[in-house]
């Protein structure tokens, strides 16, 4: 059977994902567990000492100017959705100043044990994107984040939407401030959300990085490059002990109505063995259940 070029690339990408699964991934998982992935299992985030649910609730679908599809649901529906995610077993919540979702989470989980869930949020340091023009230093921004989140600490704090391959030099001042906050226990881990292959490659060799949000799916949609180029960089990050959080697994909603693509992308990302947590911008409890069911269909591969 002849394959078109696009279908050949996709099948090769899925094969790459399965091929990269090996002894290193197997050592992270305990033997004797069920034969398929658990979407709500707590997994280690690299060498941070943190554990997070395998599936994370992303709150920034189409996010900008402190709004997102989630906030546009309205206070009651969005906070109800956060609680529904928690009740199902999601214990990892991905936010950002850009999305304006901090206070929703604080209200929705105000009666929950703070140590039972992981907060990831991001500093928007670029021009535009926020209503105000000022970009205060990271310590000033984190102080505001703590008030909005009604917490004493942030589990993972990221520099948002990093694209330059020279970011370790260009953002060093903010990196140093975040390192100081980590020493005080105000921030447990720091890293960045990557939006270019060059930035992702630089993260693999930067000791400051504890955690990376990286765009990954089986089709190269809304990614920093084709899967066969991105996947090896994720493996380098994983081998360096850095936590890898996959995003854009559903192609920023592009695969929403394509069951085969959703299945294949979930299988591909889990098969890589280098992605610790998968962040998805759920907009309904049905979407949470659908994604969890697809995760449960993927067999584990032990060493």
C-alpha cells in the first residue's frame, strides 16, 4: 500500500515514539502496576522532588489579556469544572498571568489540602499580551501571584513563551531572582514554556532549568518542529533530569473532532517515555473523561 508523504511522516513519528520507550522509562514506573496507563497516577517531576498527576488541567485555551476559553465560561462554570477535574483525580493545574485564572483556582479549591495539588504558573515578560505595559521583576510578580492564588508557595514557576535560543543570557536577571525565591521555598521549581526548537534545545543544557513545558503531538501541529526533531530534544531533557510537561497534545483543539488523531497523539506522547505530564485545556468534564479514557487504552512498556 502506498502512503502519502504526510501519512508516512505521522506513522514514522508514532513509530519513533514507541521506539524511544525503553529501559530508562521503565525504571520510573513500578513493576506490578496495571498494564495500561493511569491518567491520574502521581508521577515524579524530574529531580524537583514534586509529584504531579499524569494529566494536568490547562487553563489557558486561546489565552491572552488575562482571559481564556476557560474564564469565558464564567465564574460558576469554570470553578465547577476545576472541582470536577479535582474530583476525578487531576492534581496538576497549569495557569499563567496571561490567562487570568489564578483567582478561579483559589476559590474552587479553597477547601482542599494545598499539599495535595500542584500549581504551575507562568510569568509573561514579553511586550503585549497583558493590559498594562509595565513588566516588573519576577519577585514583584510572584508576590502578586501568591495573593491571587491564596498560597504561601508556587510549585512550578515558568518564564512564558520563550522563543530565543539565547534566552539563558537574555533572561539571566529574572532567572537569578527566581533561583533566590527557590532558595527561600517560595518557588519549588523553575523553568520555562518553550515556543521554538532553539529555545527547547538551549533548555536541555541549562542547569537552571528544573521543568519545561514543550509542545508535542504526533502530527507537528502547533509545535516547534516536526515530531522527529522535537522528540529527541525531549529525550535529552528527560535524561538530564528535567521534568517535561507536554502541551498541545490535541493540537490546540485541532484534533477535537478526530478520534483517530486524538488516540494516536496520546499513544505517541506516552510512548516517547520522556514526557512526565500532559497538559490539556479542557473546556468540559466530558473532555476530561474522553482524554482519560484514551490514556487508559495505552499499554505500558516495562524494561
